[in-house]
C-alpha cells in the first residue's frame, strides 16, 4: 500500500510537470519563475477590479442592497465570463496533456505500476490543475467584490454574498473545463488518432476564438437578465447568462428567468461531466489498451468518421 502511494505521488508530480512544459509556462527554461509571473498576471484583474468597485459602491450608502445587487449585474457577468474565458484558454493551451496519453503507458509499462494508479494520478492532476488556476484567478475577488457591494450591510449579508459568488465561479469554471475535455474526447474517439492530431490545431483555434467572443459579448447579453428588460431569447444558449442567473437565484431573487437560467446551468454541468467522464474512459479503452497490446502501434486505427473524411480528402 505504501509503495502504491509513493508511485501515485511520483506520477502525479510527473503529470503536473508535463502541464508546465509548454510555451505558456516555460518560455526560457525557467519553469518556476515563469509560472509565478503567469499566475501573478492572471490574478491581477481580480485584485484591480474590486478596488474600483469598492470606490463606486461607496457612493451609494443609502441605496438598499437589492438596488446595489441589480446595479452589480454587469460586474457579475464580467467576473463569470472573464474567469471562464481565462481558464478555458489555459485549458486549450494544455490540449496535448489533458486526456490519457499513449506515451505515458508505453514508458511506464516496463515498471510495476498498476493502470489504476496511473489513471488515478492523471485524474488528481487534472483536478489540481483546475484548482490552482481557479483559485489564482478568483481567490481575491471572491471576497473583495461581495465586500464592495455589501460594505454598508451586516456581516451575514457579506457571508451569503461570498457563498453565492464562490459557488457560481466554481460551477462556471468546472463547466468550461469539463466542456473542453468532452470536446477533445469526442474528437479523439470519432476521428481516430491520426486525423485527430491533424485537426487539433484547428479545434484549438476555434475554441479560443469562441471563448474570446463569449467574453466580449457577455456584458450586453447578460444585461438582458435585468428584471426591467425584455429577456433576449439568446440568453438560453449563452453559458455566462446561465451562471449569472444561477448567481441571482442563489441570492434569493424570485424571477422565473433566474430559475430557468439556474436549471440550464445544472443540466449543462451534469451533461458535460458525464461526457467528459465517458470520453476519458473511451480514450483509455481505445488508445491505452491498444498500446499495451502492441508496442509497435504508433497510432490508433482510424474510426469510421476518420476513414470517411480521409476518403473525401
């Protein structure tokens, strides 16, 4: 048991180190120094924006909390969309290290390491990667933004606001992370390994463009959630709106639109979690099993979709 724990610990370190071995983190060979700079850069907006908001809401000492809460709708959309976009882009840049890699198993096969230990280390590393970047982007603003909005209210209001903000950000970041995992797994298992490697750069470009477009469009679209405005039908297909609606639903707003957005959020989160888990398992089955059966196999056999696309080309 102790030996398995040591193996698990070393594998987790190995997999996490692989996350850092890319052009985003390791530009000049100094992984630790560059990682510190990257994390500081990602944390900066979450420190800067709440300071401005504290000054803005300090001019509203006589406004009731529900008025300040509605005024902060745009800021909530900013925090949700910014966090989803940054985490999504970082995840896309780690594209090649997300799902089980055949190289890992080919290298580790000669050693007395169980497959369950390898998979457990990979899963824990993914959770750790998500947790580090989620905390870096949102730790300060999760406390500072609610403190700015509720600066004239009792502590219980601040504590409740922090809880709702934290739950919303965690759910939003989990959704975008799992959605990218699910998309990658879908492409890998439908196209086969060779075509997947050729399509990956295009998929990464499209995902990053979609994330940036989502961030830039979030402010105007999410303002359609305001109770005094006519709801935009596009809100039902716009992920940041789901999470901002969930935010307000958790705060206690009774509007049906907020309940609908919260329901969309729960459905989407469960669906992406199931798809990512299924894709992770299929990736293991199709690529790892074949690697163990044949060391000479360099790429998995293309699937039906792959053969069709290659035939058309």
